[in-house]
C-alpha cells in the first residue's frame, strides 16, 4: 500500500538522535530493563504511547495564547463547554487533568466494594481505578478479540449474550454502571460498531444500569464506523459521534488521544445527582469545576483539538499510516493483531517467542530487544500489565495475548520513521529464537508496568 501524504506540513522541528548500541545497553540496564524508566532523550523513535505525545496545530497553539486563567468561570471553560456540547451533546461535564483522573472520580462517585463494572475491555488505568475502590472490572469482549488473526471489522464489540448472562448472574443491583471502551485499546485499538453500541446501551438500560463510554479514541472509532459499517458512509464523523454519545448516560475521556492535546481529560454525566458528587470529588482532587486540574490555556487547546481530531482528512491519513506500518511489519514475518487498529500496531510477542512462558514476559523481552536493536520504545501489553491473582482462588490469571504495542503519536512521525521501525523488527525476527525472558526484581501491586524492575534470564 502507498503511504498517505500527510494533510499538514511541518513548521517546527524537534531533534532526535540514535545513541550507540553500547550506550543503549547501558541505558536499559540502568532502567531496570523497564522502558518506562529510560530517559526519553536516549530514545530514537518513541512509540511508547500515543497519549499526550501528538503535535499540536498552529490553531491550537494560537488558541492557547487566548487562555483565560481566571480561577472560576473562565472564558476558556465556556469555549470548551461549547465544543463538548456540540460533539458529545452533554451539558454536564468537568475537565480533568487526564483520563485516569476522570476514572478515579467516576469510580469514587459510583463504585462500592464488591461491585462489578463490565466493559468490552477495561484499559489498565480504568481497571486499576475500579479495583482501587474495591470493585471488580469485568471484560466481556467478543471471542474474536482473542484471535489475533481474525479479520472481524469490529473486534472491539462487546459480546451481548455474555453481557446479558453476566447481569443475570451477579444481579443489576451489583453493577453501579456499565462501560465500553472505544476503540478497544487493551484489545488492539479495535473499533466498536454502532449496532453493538446500541445493543450495549439497550442491554444496560433494560436492567436500569447507567452506561458510560471510555471515549479516549472516539474519533478514530467514528471513522472506522464510517468506513466499515453499512449506512454510515455518507454521515460525517461529527454526526456519528453525536449518534454514539446520545446512547450513553456519561463518558470519561483522556483528551491526550483524539483531542490531540498534551494534557487533559473530560468526565460527563446526564445524572444530576451523580454530577453533584462528581463536582465535589473534583474540587477535592483536581480543582474547581470550570478548570479541573488544567490551566485555562489547556482548555482552549482541547476545545480546538476536539474538532481537529474529528477532521476526516486527518483521520484518513491517521488510519492509513497505522495500516502502512502494519503491512510493513507483517512482511517481516512478525504477526500483528489483525486488522490494524486506529492508533497502534500490536506485535504478537507470544507467537514470535513461543519458547518464553507467560511468567517470563515475552512482551517485555521483545520491548527490550526493540530498544537494544534500534533505539525504539514500545510498550508491553501482556502479563506484566494484566496478570493478577484470582481474588477467590489466589491463582495467577494470565491474559490471552502477550503483545507489544507500538503506538503512533499523532502528526509526529513520517514515513521514513515507520520504515525504520519495520526494518528494525525485521532484524529481530531473524534471531527471535535467541531472545530470553525476564523476571521481576521489584513490582508494585497496581499498575506495575510503570515502575517494575527486571533482570534478564
Ligand atoms: C489513555 C487511556 C486512559 C487513561 O487516560 P490518561 O489520560 O492516560 O490518564 C483510559 N482509557 C483508555 C482507553 C485510554 O487509552
């Protein structure tokens, strides 16, 4: 496939450099073999995350200059409120400093110990915020999501039969709210169809369960619906977003993804009583409800970015860039989660390194090797992130897939960067059998991938 020409040109540059193999070896050792602990300047191509790493536009930067830093009732807040209402149709919302702050406040407001929160798949911070309140996050994605070779167009869909059975089993009174993540980050950045979203909303609502969307990549999801779902080809992404969010009772969102800002988040609800609790929690943890842990200028950048993230020329380029990287990697013989998602390519480390068991972290082995070989940083999404002891039996539960995520920052890297990543992976693929796993020398209880330290085996 051809690389899509970027629908922008570059007006500011940031130098990057590739340090020597010996320097990389020393750097990763000093980092405890955890790529989160590397100094960013020691990385050549940083695909750790697409969160807050995108390039803002000239319009966003100029909007920032008009930020109103009033403590309460700033103009910036009202500009953001206008964008939120226009895109999502919600009047009651608060800004937060990022997505997990919204999840924390939502969980504090709604989750009681022992309660369940179903979703297609919770992302790590959502999972941890529900657990931190004594709740139990439950993943009910369709079976195809566990099959990296399945070409299902909406692999992020929730299994409605499983959801109904689950609600029947634990009782709606033990489910304070239900969720869905669009796109499904933990499952490969795969989209959820509008038909599935409607069925999810109906199922929750039939049992009186409020429905919240984890909306981090709602715009990419809307564009996938436009491309792949019957009846949406002629609708604008804005119309699709409006239709999607009309189904929900609320949403939480990391604005660091599709709103293309470096920091920010949103939490919205239609429930007046819940909104009151949210504002009280927000004041305690984040700030006054009209700024929510952000500067006024950040709110302005978000208000502009929310619309830029929905721009269809941008989204066409974005999804094609990801698919291009996927195609080049596939050609090296490394399996990826198919079809390529919106924001990232997920390498199937389990398939590439079948000699490394779950408990020795094949994803981590591949992430470390990517750094050693090419100064590239990706992120393990596998047993380090998701393995946990079963609360009843105490036995380790491992995730289905051992992946390494190569997340693509928005509007940041070019075709030659993508080619370099694929070429580096090609070299690693040739000597995959010689890679070894690793073990923990330190691991915290929650969100352990961020700060754990390792030793190679
Ligand atoms: C990034 C992300 C979050 C958390 O947001 P932060 O801004 O990183 O705190 C939650 N859910 C999903 C699906 C995400 O991708």
